[in-house]
C-alpha cells in the first residue's frame, strides 16, 4: 500500500492551522506502521531556508487553457517522512498561503502538478489522500484527464478528508475551462465553481475528522449548503477522530515548559508554572484562584464573541484570571487589548502565535475555553486535557466526542460542556468550573487526573485510517 498525502500546508514547513499538524503527525504514524506514505505540498517562500537540503526531482510543464504552468519538484526527508515540494515562483512564493485573488489559478495548478508528478517519477500511489478544498479538484481531474493516460493512473483511488466544511474553494464559473471543455455540474454549486463539491462528488471515499461532525454536516444547520451532496454520498462518508502527537504534547518530556510533570505531581507543578505566568503577565499574583486560558485562532467560529463577553462578566463576579493567545480578526484583537487595558491585573494577552508560550499556557492554566460555534475536531481541548487544563466546550463536533462533561453525582468527567451556543450557558459553565476549583478542590483535582489519562494519541488515529484505506482498496 502506497499513500500520497496531499496538503496545502504541512508542519514544520507551512502552517495556518490544524491541517498542517495532521500533514505531519498522520504520515509519521503511518510510516511507523510500515505504510509507505509521502507528503506533497507547495513550495512556499520560506522554503528557501531549506534549499541546501532539497533534492531536485525534475520539471513538468502543464498547458491549461491559456496558461503554461511550469513546476519544479524537490524532495526532502524530514523525520523519516518524504516531502515533495511543488515549486512555481509566481504562484506560491508569497507572504501568505491563502486569500489571494488568483487562488483559483494557484490551487488548480497545484492539483494538476500533483497528478503530473506520478508520471515524472514513475511512482504511482495506491491512494491519494486529499485534504480540504485546495486539493478537491484532483479526483475530477484524475477521472477526466489522467485515467486514460495509462493503467497506473487508472488504479489510483482517492480519499478526501474534510477538515472544515465552511471553506469550500468557491470561484466564478467563467473559469470552467480550467477543468473541462464543456460546463460540468460536478464542480458547479450555486452557479460557482466549488472545489470541495468536486471532491465530494468524485472521491472514492470521504471522511471528516470526528464522528459527530460527520453526522452534523449531513444537516442544513452544519452542512454549509453542501449537505445535499454529502447526503448522496453518506454511505461513503466516515468520521475518524483526530489525535495529538504525544511526543510533542506531553508534559512529562515537553522541553517548552518550565516544569515537567506527570499525573502524580501535576497539581503542585502546574501551580509553579502558573505562578510564573502570573508574574510574567502582571496578573493578580494569587495561585489559589483559577487561571483561565484560550489558545487558538481569533475567528468567529471559535466562539470568540462569547469569550470576550464572558470574560468581562467573570472579571467582575469572580476572582479568576484570564489570558488569551492568538491572532486573526482585527476587531477581536483590538477588543482583547481593550480588556487587558481595562483590567490589567486580571486579563492578559499575547496577540500572535508563539509555540513556547502556547505550551506554557496549556501547562499553567487550570481551565481552557473553547466555546466553538462548530468544531470539526479541535486539537486544543485534547492538548489542554493532556496538560491537566480542564476544557469548557460547546457540545459540538469533536468537542462532544472528546470531552466528558463533569457529573457532580459520581464525580466523572474530563471538563465542562454546554448544549447550545449561548452566552448564558457558557457563563454558567465558567462559573461552575471556577466554583469547583475554589470550593471543591479535591473534586477538581480528580477531574484533572481523569483528563490527563485520556488517550487521544495518534496510534489509534493511524489504525483507523489504515482500516479505511483497506476498505477503499477492497472496494
């Protein structure tokens, strides 16, 4: 079995979110199971610093409509994973990864380039594992333009993983000639070209990154207008829960935190880390009140509106300290700065992203906010639990699948959850968590230990994908 993992971003070479992490974690785990896995990703501008480690594989020229796209391919082995980078200076060597006016050119070209590579190196995968809209046109191009080339293309299967259905790659339908001579409604959705719809229609199998999200996207509420297409493919649609790399996220060995700890000494060690954070960010220096954190994108989907409103109330009506790390929506960034200036000894921020600061906040916080509107999987809540920070989450998608809500009658649970995306319900859980921390410390500490015992490692994830790959090949 040969797997070609295709992603528009891949850690540590490019990253805007969790997709990049999975493009590193999953291939590494599959290779450890003796499943030959390569990663194909664009050569972005900051790849130049790895130039002396790259091996040139060859060049391909693709003629599409009035375009002539020339691609150079480079190989680099990183932690026993083979990464192949697709270079086209005009398309990919930019400051950012997405959000350009010519994104349809950039990722159409990338999808062609992926398929051209196999012929260039004479190495064809059993399955192309595609990820999100940027790779969504590959199954269509494979069917329409490449299978007839030779038998090796004909034997290729495809798996499309949807990490976030909200982002679909929608463009003006006038670009249809990039894909076919005649208008084809396989990739047309509401009179626009839709990369993700093309992938849903043509991929051999489809999966999402949690079982609950798999069921949610079949409904109008979470389907972002593609629920009809997904419903038609529901028998080919699977939910596989993501996981975290416990070699990277493990408080016992993490080099990025100031105190390493395990379950037995977590309470004392976490308090020492919290003391450092309170001092560094000039928060109220009381380690006996909870430190509540958020680490992630500042985007509407993540429930930042609820977080900002809840913090203002909680600062007034509780003793807790709050800290937010992230970047994104400028209005959110400014509001966070405003709260910090208004409550300088109760609210702190780090606008931007810093891996070491993030790890330190996971380790030093007591509670972790993640009140997402929807959440395909989410890694933040899993990392938080691994570090003994109890998540407060909406019961949606992967949050529902991973966080066991606190039950006061039998003291079970690994965090706190609420059913509806509601400020009232979110604040109710924040206050309940703060009260438990201050007035029922033994119970709170029990939940911390239960959270740290949760197994969200990658070995189970890799085994689930292996089972799906086998199902695809058997079919």
